[in-house]
C-alpha cells in the first residue's frame, strides 16, 4: 500500500484496493496464471469470471437467490488490477510489455469540460483502458430537503440526529465527519478565544491520520459555516455523550455511546449500518455521500457563487462540481411550462 499512501489516497481506498488485489492474486493462483506475466486473454477471462461467477451467499437459508457482480464493479476491479501491475512494473517485478497491453490509443471525438485538445488537436488521442465493459454512466443519487427532514425524524438519538444534520448542512464527506475532533467544533459566535479569526459558528475540516481510519480526502484544510440549529443539536448530543463516562477522554466528536467499545471513535462499518437502518425506516435509499450531493445542489440552486460552493465542498477543480448539481422534476416541468408560455405569448 506504499504506492497509495505516497499518492495521498485515503484509508478507504487502501482497504478497497487491498481486497481487489487479493482477489486478483487468488484468481491467478486458482487458475495457474503467473500474476507477474498475465496474458491479455487471461485478464479478459478474469473479467468475464467476475460477472459470471456467483458471489458467496450472505443468507443461511437454502435456495437463496445467487448474487452476481455487475459490469461496473468488474470494471472497477480490473482498473485496480491495472494500477497494481503498473506500480509493480515500476518496481521491476512486472515486465513493461504486460502494462503496455492494458491500454490502447483512443481518439476523443468529444472532450470533457476544461480539456485542452491542443491547437491541432494533438492531445485528442489518449491512452484508454483496453479491458473494460461498456456500461451506462450511473446517475448520482441525492436527497431532497423533504427527504432529509423525513430521515431526521426517524433518528431516536441525539448523536445520530446531529450527524445526519451536520452532513446535510455542511456537505462534508463521511470520512471528514468521522475524523472531526472536538477542537474542530467552533460553535461560538466569536472564536477568537480559540485562536480562530473566523466569525460565526463553523467547523474546521483537517486531514489527519485517525485511529478509526477516518480520512479527509481534501489535502487543504477548510472551514464550513453551520446553522444555529446545528449548534443546538450539538448541545443535545454533548448532553447525551456526557452520560457515558467512557467517552470523556476521547477527543473525537462521534463516538460509540450505545454499543461496545463504549467511548471509542465511530468507524465506517457501524456508521453505514446506522444509515441502512434509517433508510429502512424512511423507505428510501439514504447513503452518507448522498447528503454531500444534496448540500452542494442546495448551495448552487440558492444562488451561492460556484467558487464559494467549491471552496466549502473542498474541491480542487471547478469541474469536480459538475456531478453534484442536480435537476428536480419540478425544474423540468417549469422549463417546459416556460417555453410553452413564451410560444403562446409569441402567437398572441
């Protein structure tokens, strides 16, 4: 994982890549493939195996419906395998010819926003992955304000209510939330006594190594303002937290209060289980990252300048904002009615 850490990848990325690389090495062992010199046909066979071979059943009931990976997941796994072999080639463990077979030239007929094709279009030809399923681009999920309020109404604990509300208001990533420390919560009208010049209640998001594996993706520290209601919810949570003596010495904001080990920082698996339970009660999907999409969409739709929204979101590139702005059904209906009204006015 040294290559990933050197590139500044998050703990979650390390864990995901470790599982995918282990899957590749296991496949090679079981099928007699030299992992350092796989042929193109063997890698294509692995890609097919990923979607054709059923996954181990999670149910103990006999006759349970088999589960399969989708083609998008297979693409992600093979992409990691390609990165792994490329890194191994740089270490001298894999021949360069193995890496060269993984890509092929591709001419970009349509370029993404911000792409510089060159004066003569010389940069339109790029190296693209050779081993990949053609899949439709997945849509990004987000939550409306009504859905967020509905979800909050199903929280039964002050900690969970504060976590959901904080994600919805600030748009921070779940890793950034779980990595918050009490010193990052500047909820006073004036934080000068804390050595902070920022006015009004806000949180600070900083990249650190944390014992629970939480990791801020953005390298640059930033602060994000919060609403007065968020401050009140934090006060409720602090009162709830103070009833658990084991939590007193932990500097992390979000800690285990209801299950062992009490007082320890919350980790990703238990947090995702929390959101699964809330989603089941609410009757719709509600993953932590959906709140980030919702917050950024709300900022942009409310007229917040894109550069301000980009700064609060912790995005380095303006193009990173594009997937986070969503159109509602009402937006589409309003657009059609606006055009119809103009046509009717023109005829009159």
